[in-house]
């Protein structure tokens, strides 16, 4: 999707939550509110030193099933586009379709349940 993760080293990331850096020019609260209002998807913002700089995306249980991951990516893509994100951040569902895999590793991959997805 062209988004950066807060934790650069995959070995240091938590398997249950992914901290995604908010792209420049995109309003944290507007994105989170639109995801909730339109898709009933809730992601958390950062707090303390990273407030307004990251989104925290939960990756446990029901949320980590393939269909829900793809739903989130499609919704996230639409919301980012609506909120003025650049073209690099607009490829959520298409990227998810081609990059969602049951094995493999990469510097920009995040484990989601039994799946890894390149962000």
C-alpha cells in the first residue's frame, strides 16, 4: 500500500497489533471516523509521543480471518483516497489480493493470524 510501519524490524513487531504510520496530509481522526461510520471498522490512534502519527490496527481472532483482512484493506483504501492520500496509499485491496499469502517473509510483511500481508 505504500505505508510505513512504526516498527521497522519484523522481529520486533507484535503479532496482535500493527502500528502504521499516518501519511502526510491525512487526518488521523477523519480516517478513523470514516472507517467506523461507513464500514463499522474501528482502528485506534496513537497516544503519547505517537498521537496523530500512527494508527494501531488490531490483528486478533475474527479480525485476522482472510475475508476480514481484505475487507479492511478495501475499506482502508477507499477512506485514504477520500481523505486525500497519494496514489501510493491507494492500492490496498489490490495489494492485499496479490500479497496475502500463507508463508514467506519480507521486511514490510505483517503476520495476520495464519496469513502474512505486505503493507
